[in-house]
C-alpha cells in the first residue's frame, strides 16, 4: 500500500475564560471556538 499526502491540516481550539489560570487552579471555559485551515 502507498499513501501520498499533499499539504497538512491545522486545527486550533480557542477557549474563552474569565481570567488566566493560576498554578494549581482549575477553571471552566465560557465558550469554545474551533478553527481549521488546510495548508
């Protein structure tokens, strides 16, 4: 079997949060956005 691949796929997940997380802290996100692009 041979596989030929041209290009790549890049997926970014962006999370909306109230503030940056401090060490040892766990928080929930308010929203998530998924962005993808083909190169």
